[in-house]
């Protein structure tokens, strides 16, 4: 039986010195809960690994392990490499400067009733498009200056979210592809 590759994204790890979690410890925790050959990418909580368990079980297991070891209540989202490829191919801003692009992954599909009021908002030069559980961001002035950040989407859409820049999304897909 072959093991499927998965990608886990942790929300809010090692950002501005908060909720510090060394990647070596994260890899060890992943191994302890039975994930196969976990590899981390940069320190913001990205793990590529093998498992045939359902995504929700993996999310809960990683969450529980981090909570037990570090006391952090961290939202975890697990996606397949094919979902990452779909995200990369579906970006409506792909023709823009890659440094201005980011992706916010939502725990659930965006609720159309919650989404509608924010679609026509004023966000300066920033733009976003939503497809299911993915928010594509074009942020020419940078993520640090946008109103369209994680907390905005979590608050407005009433679901958990985690954001990665375009370079990180592409690198995670590449690492998963080469496993």
C-alpha cells in the first residue's frame, strides 16, 4: 500500500516571535503521531509528509500534539498536492508580479452570504478573488499594509484561515511533487 503525500499548514506559528515552535520539534511531533517522513519548509509551520489517514484526523492529531507539547491552540489545515496544483493553476492574478501574490486557505468554503458584503469593499490597490476555500490575493503594496489579512477573512467569513505568499505556495507544491 502506498502512502499519500499531504501538506499541513499551521496558522500563526513563529510569527513575530509568538508561539515559537522549532521545526525540528514539529518534525518530531509529526513522526510521533505516525506521519511518514515529515519535511518542514521555512519556520512558519509548513510540513510535507506521508499519510493515508483522513485530513480531519491528521489535523486533529497535529493540533493535539502541539497543544500537549507546547500549550498552543494552533489551527492546522491539511491539503493534498493535487489541491495545491489546482490552487496554483486557478490564480486569477497569475499574470501579476509574483511578489505581490498570496493565498489565504480557509478551513471551509466561503459562505456566499458572508462573502457578498465584502466583495465590493474599498481595499486600495489590493484585490482578492474567492474560489471555494481559497482566497487569491493581489497585494501590490505588500501583505504588511493590507486590510485583507487573515484576521479580516476569519472575522468576516467566520472560519479559520491561514495565508502563504505565492513563493511559499509554489515551493510547497514543488517539494510535494518531488516526494
